[in-house]
C-alpha cells in the first residue's frame, strides 16, 4: 500500500486545534473505556518543534483487553486500524483518513502501561527543555532526509534518542518492537 513520504514542516500553531477537534469526539465516542484524558502526544504537541504534519493522539484505557471492542467503533468514525502492528501486545494503532494522506495517528494503550507513560514523559521532556528540543529536531531532520521514503525506518532510527530521554526522566524504557521496514 502506498504511503506518505517523510516530510517535516515547521511548527504550525493550528496543530493544537486540530488535536482538539478529535479530542472531544474521541472522549465522547470512547468514554466507556477511558481511564484518563485523551492526550496530544508526539512532536506536533511540542510548541516550536518541527514535525510531520500528523497529529499524534493517545487514548488511555482502563484495560487494553477490554478495549479491543473499540476497533469497529473507531472504524465507523473513519479511523483505519493497523491489524498487523508488531506492537499489538500493548496498543491498538489507527490513522486517518488514509496511509497516503495522513492527518492523525491514534494509539489506544492501557493507562498504566509503560508505553503510555513513556510517550507522555517524552512529550513533556521536549516541552520543558529547549536544548533537548533542538537536538531532537536536528536528529529528525537528518533522519527525514535519510529515510524520506520509509516512515517505519525513520521511526525506528529515533528509538535510541527517545529511550535516552525516557530513561533520563526516571522511567523504565519499555520495549518497542521495530516496525517493519
């Protein structure tokens, strides 16, 4: 299936609004399973950070096993489920509207899973530290040129940096399986 190339853009002040548009709909749609607020994560959630213009969203649920019923609920609302995600043991992963024209990514993760804690800690560390933000932006720029036509390779290549930031925040660095390249 064709995919979008990796292309970073400068920070867009409309990104929080684009998140908010989905946040309220998701909070209503997924209310029975939520174990906390729907959160804007990833680089688009960090003011001033360059990013792929795709809004990343975390939906923390009480139980991932019980939340598998959200797949058809989200599918009916225009979210495409990645059934072959190698990280299915800890998350349900979706995008919209299509792989070729992504605007949003969505991860449904159990609220107390180390992966959920890690994505929030990483976002918060970038928000709090301008030097860290600059280092990450430089890495992403280099990797976006190196892996322009392979989104999964781009994501995989950021793992060591992300793990270092999570460890520095005092959290367990969760195992994340490499995405298929």
